[in-house]
């Protein structure tokens, strides 16, 4: 039987990395095909190529046996491909009906036929098992209803292939049952669903077959009815891993500088009992949505939560980022462009702003930051060059310089090497180790487990919002840690 969708030998390169290195995917009509792999395996890139958001450098896509070449996402939708991302692609301030027919509303001349649009929307809502009004504003709906709205939107486009990226990340058990029921109805109609999830129980329940990706390649295809979790995990981890060589540094001792007694955010996070000593690098491992970013943001006061923590033995006040900075905490966020830097301002001003504020004299900012920027090896034309013109690695170094200039006691790093090439990664970790050697306590969240095993003194695994296991990377094989990352269990 000819597959409904085939992706053959797909290659996609970005500066400093190859995201897809000859990936293959074959999906039949009427099947739920699961796409599995660790963070960074290439799943998201492959799906963005399928959606038309990226163009492949090599390879081909066949839909119904015919070559498919997409110039953009709109062409993907027209061809019958709909991707429902984890962060739902909906306009929250518009109604359900407006979202379902955005840009395609029934009209008489220049006027939208609102009643007809609402009636059509109600039909699609009913098809996906929803009970909410087509005139409800999306923002006011519970997350499960928003998921059903996104699925209904795919049906209005007559999608043949529907990609669902981590649909359960924000759903409860009862809500997930509803979504699974809708998925079964979709494949019974002859559509294909590509289901991406890190939760293997879900995969076994809803999936027919699974393709496992590792290091940008498709390494195995499984019939899920006859495949156990251990076999899936082994394929995802691989038998051999290229490990980054561990840094040879003494184990920090003494009393903790940062003690996380408990950080709780209802339904999202419940972490307790993590200590970070002066000079210690504590790694946070976990899959996407495990809670690493939320934990760091809560400690920094960027998101609200019940935070009970101590700094130097005294209660840590958590009232917002300004309070955190005054206490000596520093956050290097995952999204450095939007949250870590002011791209239109100069390198020197970005590096000095935490220490000197908005009204700093330019000459003082340059004098203060010049030795730090030089020590970090920031490559820039001049201190007055806009930081937005620098490479990703140099931008990340400027974020680090911003905190070094002010002085830092606890450094919170969230995916600090994402998008960096190998050389930039090495430079960054060299500086992080130097800060640790000077007594800074470092809490490092990364989806790159090999980086954690190379640079962290201790690794905590977070799974579905909880810290489930603690490992010494000096004595624990990386494969054992990876298994806990994926399954959440520790033997």
C-alpha cells in the first residue's frame, strides 16, 4: 500500500549544526504514527519542513505519491497538512468561529456572513466532541477546549495529515481521553495523525507505529503493538554516545549557598530538596515541559509561585526580578534575544546596564565592561556596535557579561548553548567554570545531556514538574541518566 506521506533523505543545515541528516518518515492513511526522540533529535525541524516553515537542503516529500514542494506554511495547509504546535497557533482574543475560518470566512461581497460562519463552526466543534460556543473567545476557554479548537481548525482546512506536537503537555487525564477519542475518529475517516510525545504510556495507547529519530536521523520504525518501552528507550538513547570530555575539577564542599526547600506552582511544578554550594555546578536535566525553565523563572521571580528557598542560610525574598538581582541572582534566559538583551542598544550598554542602569555615561560603561568583554572573548567591531548584529555565541557572552559586571552569587542558566556552534559552546562553558571556580553557585538547565554530564558536578532529573532523581555524573553512565529523563523512573 502506498503511504499517504513519505519524507525521504531530508537534510536541513543551520549555522554550526545539522538538524536533519537524512531523515525518513513514512505514514499511512488511517494510522496514528508516533515520532519519538530525545530533545535535539530533529523531530521539530522535520515537522517544520513538512509544514513548509523550513525548506529542506536535500531530500524529497511525497503526498499521495506525488512530489510536494512547499514555499511556505500556507502552501502546506493548502496541500492538506496541518500542524498543531504545543503552543497553540490560535488568536486568543478572537472567537472560536473567527479562528476556525480566519482568512476564509463565508462572505457576501466584502461582508462576512457571521451567522453562517458560526453555524459552520458549530458543526466542526461537534465533530471534535466539543460543547463550547463558536462565539466564545478562545482566551476564555479551558486548555482542552483550545486543543479541540485547534483540531477543528485543521478539519476546516480538510487536512489529510495532522501533526500534534506534545498535545498532552497541558492536559489532564480526562481531557486527554477526549483528545484521544477525537484522534481515533480522525484516523477512522482515513486521515493520518503524526503524534509527537515523550510520554511512552501515551504512545503505546494511541499509536500504531513509531519512528525514532536520533542525531537528525531516523534510526528505527516500530510496530507499537509488539514493542515495549525498553526497546523504544534503547533506540532513542543509542548504544554509543559521543560524550564531551569531563572537566577535571575538585568537588565543591561546604554549606549550600542556595537551598531550594520547595518551589510549587499548581499543576505545573513541585520541586524540593535541591542544594547548590559555592563553586558547584548543578545540572537540571529533563524533557521539554519537565519544568526546568519554570523552576529557574520562579526562583528569579519572573513567574509567580510558592517559593521557599534560602540564600546563604537566610530566607530568599522572591518579589520579582529586581529583588532577585539585588540578592545576587542572575538569569541567563533561553530566549536571549527577547529576554536577555536589548538588541538595538550597543554591546557596552547591554553589558553595563545591570550595574549602571539606563542613565549611565557612555564612557563609564565602556571602561567598566571593556576588560570583562575582552576576558569573555566577545568578538565585536566596537563597544558601540548594536548587540543585535553579533553572532548568537557572542550575544550569549554579552548576557553573561551583563551579570559579571554587576556581580553574581547564583547564576541561573537556561539552555545557555542553544543555537551555538561547538566553539562558542566551549567558550561559554569555560567562562561558567571560571565563575564557579570563583565561588559562584551555578544552576544549569539543559536539554543536552552530554553537556550536563561533562560540566555539572551533580545532575537532578526533572520529570513532569518534579525532581525525581539525583545523579553523580562522575560515576553514573549517561545512558542510565537518559533513561530516567525519558521514563521518569529510577532503579
